[in-house]
């Protein structure tokens, strides 16, 4: 069975003080015997220090973004291999904020996905529709386009070492969560797309839901058959709230 993954995307939040309080709180309340995998994704400058704070705890670390390139004259960019050296195991690619605010295309996202795997790390591929797309009945179309863009470039076998996060843009940071049924429907669609190419990988890949997940709504979402965890923004910045979400995850 798939082990649930609860990932905290800190986005551009944090400070040395706040991070050490947050990690301290997580370590105090975290039980290694608890069933799910837990991941924190701090901003780049804090990765090394957070890795040190987490050392040996069993809580994993990831990054929020990376370059499409391995190295070279790309001022301001960070290569996936560098993230691996700081202790990251995962890298988020294609977050809707990267797509919408920073203009990342499906093809950029696919290249980042490949770059992450080349560095022996696991990509967390984010997909999701905007409110206008949902209202126009284009959810299926958008999800298929975003997932296929990566499947076409990386191939289905690559998804044996990847996570997909469904994050409806209209639910991110808005307090509006997708209903468990709405989320389940899209998760089933995604798993079906993978299953059409490889049944075994479809059965093992972890599909996370993200968008205004909090302790109060986590249990219902995480109980759905195709929801294997969460990608948590705001609620991952408070140790107690984040741990309550983790406690709601299936083992
Ligand atoms: P919120 O949980 O703050 O809605 O953010 C979700 C998200 O974008 C996680 O990547």
C-alpha cells in the first residue's frame, strides 16, 4: 500500500528564528512511528540549516523549485544537484505560482521534472485548473494537458519515482477547499491516465491534494481512495496544525 506523504510548502515565508521554532515544534510533536512520511520545503537560503535541525529525525526535506539546467552561466538559478547536496530528497515543480506569476510553461515544467530525476531526487509535479477553467468545464482538459506534457517528455517509467500534486488554483490560499468528491474525481482521472500506460506505477504513485488544507478538513480529504497525502501551504507554518494534518493521514 502507498505510504501517505504530507508535504509543507513554506513558500516565501520564514526567518532563522521562525524556522527554528517551527522545526522545534515539529520535532517535539512528531512520532517516527506515525504512519506517514513528512516533508518540509523551506526557501533555498534556509535549506542547509533546516537540514541540520532535522538531522536524524526522519522528517524529510524538499525544495520549492529548481533550474532546468545542470550547471553553467544561469545567474540566480539553483541546480537540482545542489539541492541534493543540501539534503533535499524532493523538489516541487510546476507549482501554479511558478506557472502563473513566473510564466513557466508545460515544457519548462517537464524539463525541471527531468532535471530533478537526473539529480536522483524525486519531483513533486503540481497540476491544477483555475476557477475560469473549472467554470468553463475545462478541468479535465487542463489536467490532461499538464500531465501529458511531462509523460511525453519523461515517459511513464519516470513516474515510478515521482509524486503528483493536484492543486486547484482557486483553492490555494483562498480558504476554499475542493470538496473531497471534487478532489477525488481529479485524482482518479490522474491515476487513470497513468494506469492507461502502466498499471503497476498507477497503483504505487502518490497523489497529493493541495489547496486550503487544514486540520479541520484534512481527515475527509485524506480518506478518499485516490488521495495519498497533502501539499500544505499556510497550515504548514504552524507546527501543531501541520502535525494534526499529518495525524489525519492514512498510514
Ligand atoms: P494553501 O494550503 O495555503 O492553500 O497552499 C497550498 C499550496 O499552494 C501548497 O503548495
